[in-house]
C-alpha cells in the first residue's frame, strides 16, 4: 500500500491520533485506484479471447499493439502485459519525466509534463508510425490516464512544438479549467480530439481509461484521442478571449484557430463519425472508487462519514475558505453530521499564478482553510493530489489543523502574503504539515478530507 508521510514542524500540527487516522483513510483511497488492479477488474482473457466492457475481442489472426500514456501508464501496461502474455506484438509506454520507470517488455519513454517537450513530440511521431503500420485484423489497446495530453504531442501543421508549449503554459497560468485547456489543445494537436482513429481507421480499438477529470468525461482525459470531440474551433477561440490570451498566444496559434472559424480547416471528429464504429472506450477506475474506499475506511474507524461533492472546482484559495467554514460548523455546532465525523470532497481546483513562489492547488487550499479553523481543537483538513505531485511543490499536499495559522504568526510568517505570492510551499516548510507520497503511479483527481471529533 502507498504510504503518506507527514512532515513535522516546529509546532504540533498533526501530532495526534486524528492525523494518523486521516493518513490511513486517504491511503485506503489511493489503494482503491491502483491502476494494475483496476485493469485486472475490467479485462480478462480466456485463451484466444479478450473480454472488456461487455465485448469479446478475438486475439488470433492479427497482432495486438499496446499504447499507454499518462501518470498511471506503468501500472496499466504491466497488468496488460501480464494478461496478454505471448500476444503483444509491440507498442509504446510513455510516463512523465521523473516517474519511476516500470519493468516492461515494451519500450518505455519519459516525456514532459505538464508542458509538452521534444520527447513528447518524438513519442507522438512514434505513435503515428505504429498506427500507420497497423492492419485491419490488428487490435490496438490504448491505456490512458491523466497527464497523457502533454506526453504525446503532434502539433498541427504550422503550429510547432514551441507554440503549442507556450499556449499550454499561458492557459495553465490563467487558472483555466481542464475543459477549456483541452478545447484549445484538441484544435492544435492532431493526436487529440479523436485524432488516433483517423490514423488507423480499419483496426479494432479498445481504450482503457483511468479517469482524472470531474464527472468522468472521457473526452477530456488525455484530450480524448479516441473519443468524439464536442468542442469546436469557436469554443477554443472563446476560451482564449475569456482568459485574455488572444493577444498573447503565438501568432501561428491565433491564425490556425481563425482559419478553423472561417471553415478553412476540418473540425475534429464528432459523435456519429464512422471512424468510431470500431472503437470502444472503457473507464476502469475513477475518483468515485477512491471516494467509496475513503468513506468505508472512515466509518470503520468510528466516524460518521459523507461525501460533500465529487465535483469540487473553483479557485483553490476560495474553495479552501468554504471547506474551512464547513469544518468550523462541524466543530462548533456538530452539523451537518454528528461528531466524530469525516467529510470528503473530490475534484480539481485551479490556481491563478500571479506570484513567483512554489506551491500547488492542494497546498493553497489547505493554507486558505487554516484561516477558518484557527483556535479549534480536534479538527483537521488534509488535501492530497492522488498522483503525489501537487503543482510545483514536489509534495502531494498538506494537512492543517487549529494550530497551523497561529504557529505561522508566531514564526513571523504572513499567511495571506504567502497566498498572494503563490508561495504555499514555503509556508508549510516553515510550519509543518506537508504530505509526501512520491509518485503514486495513479491519478484520479484531488481529495480534501475534513475530520472533527
């Protein structure tokens, strides 16, 4: 089981049994979305037949190729290599640079994340080569998880990697949610928005997806390379307008989107396109599985437990204030649940980057929440990135309690200033409360756990 470690500090943040309970509860959530087990629950083989998503896939007569990308690609690919022992004819596995490389028979590549790099483009071209050599009797297995959008890149003609990279950077810094970012990326990158079936329309496709997006919209995961795209050039243009980026993105990006608006370029593939007749997309695990395990674990420890939402979105610092207020309500009035209680929220907040500090959405959420629970006893909030990497912090998240804010002030820190500078990492390095897991090998949103006794 993946362990979560709590960094000590000068005060007593998290130094009680409540913190130990919180870490164990969150660990149960991570265990429930281990990617290899998720694949094994979904896919089975009986001789020369493969079964997944209610369909049967004959394995004789053609080759089986495996293309895997994302933060969970290693575990997913390892399980599929085990299931398909002796049948895999080739493929490619791509993980974010810095992830622990798995031991696989297939080639494993590391590429840039969250911004695509030269390795991402090389992987994109390798995917194209493998697919263009595929024949109609072949089965192409695709294993996708969060992060794959950056790991495989094939910039559209006239765009180039540098322009795609800069546009992605601007969108991320603006605090745009994933659906807006992907609406743009799908119209600048040929592998995204249903682009893969265009490269090999006659083969059989089975895409296994570990969901990391709110609502499990499969067209958003990895920018939907095997899914119909509901967005249009006009949506991508409006995103840049809404975020004040039209005048800041590279000229080539603006020109391509303008050509698309004018009907000079073909749209991405939409629902009902014949290219999807031989494609099946199956979600193998999501935040819902982790939430169920978190609630079971909390109840087993004697907490009344409930899910606040599985669609947590918004600016991280503002969401932190809301969750902090909910925790205060529990501590002071014993509602909405009787004490002791555990409340959990899953989703993905955003951070608008205006400062030069280091941090992440979970750290900012926790820091903001600390202001609402200061002085309270027997309460805590732990916010965790399920992939183990929260923004630029190098850690997985943070834990705060009723002492966090006062400890910071006793050290001469300005918590509000840290938030304003996007410098939440420095705050928690001084105060304590950082959560560390290393790369978890999975990715299904973030989790905020509220405990009160």
